[in-house]
């Protein structure tokens, strides 16, 4: 199995690149943001729980997020691997992911971070907000809050996997194809060193 963590600040292009990677490597894409939006649009209890946090640009509590992620992973016992997008976003989430994968005899092969500067991502998200219908993409203060939460709670996850020799950074600026090629180069280096 090959399990990848696609990492980077909000608006860094994780969803776009995940679409390319699932096609190329036949992996299951798990985006916790997409899962929460699905739950909200179907008015489930989980969706109700997540809504207020998401609207404020805060993280949904780990207990809720980890349970949802575990359920999703359990649904795909036959897969060749997963792309985790928007997860793990905290150290406890990373520890839970590692424990879950170990229990299945596998592990995170690597984390790849898309490097994009703050002003670029704010502009990208506000532009996306004009068409995405996402309330959290429309308000600059909420967007900046998400970036601040990323810096304080999520960025440490990069160091957590770096200590295990698993973190990689690629330049997140350029065309979609350029970035996809940089990503493929990293994915293909996994298992070779
Ligand atoms: P983006 O990467 O553009 O911020 P996402 O779709 O990944 O967007 O996430 C949107 C929101 O969903 C986050 O701001 C947060 O409130 C919630 N969320 C998504 N993934 C997680 C997670 N792993 N832990 C906690 N909250 C999450």
C-alpha cells in the first residue's frame, strides 16, 4: 500500500492535485473538508456538529474528525492506498492516523507539502469563494483565521513526519501540470531510499 499525506495551507492546491494523483496511482482520496461538507449538506448530526467550527475557520474537534476518518478508511479494505487531504491537521490526528495504519499493517509513506505564500493563498481562496458556494471562502477575516490556525496547529504535523524522515516540500506555484510533475517525482522516490 502507498499512503500519502497531501499537506499545505488552505488554498495551496491540495484538492486539485489529489484528483491527478488518484488517477495516476489508483488511490482512494479522503478529504476531511469534503466529508464535512457532505455531512452538512445532508443535515446529519455530524454535519451539525462541524458547521459552527468551519464557519469560524476553526478546526472541528479531534474526537469528531478522527472517528469520521476511521470510518472512511474502514470502508476501503481492498485499496492500494490512500491520499489524505486536509488530514492530519493536528498532532493527535497524526498519532491517530499512524495507529490506525499500523493496525492494518501499513503506514504513511510520506507527507508532501505544497509551498505557497500567504498573500497568494488569500487571493486564491477569495477568488474560489466567488464560485465555490463555501461561506468560509468568502470572508477575508475567516480566511486569515484558517491560515493562522494552520500555522499554529497544523504546521507542527510537518515536523512530526520530518522527524521520521517522511516530510517533503515542493513549490506550489506554477501550472497544475508543473506541480503534478513535481509531486510525481517525490511519490516515485518513495520506497527507493
Ligand atoms: P481548506 O484546506 O481550504 O481550509 P478544507 O476543505 O480542507 O479546506 O477544510 C475546511 C474546514 O473543515 C476547515 O477550516 C475545518 O473547519 C474543517 N476541517 C477539515 N479537515 C479537518 C481536520 N482534519 N480537523 C479539523 N477540522 C477539519
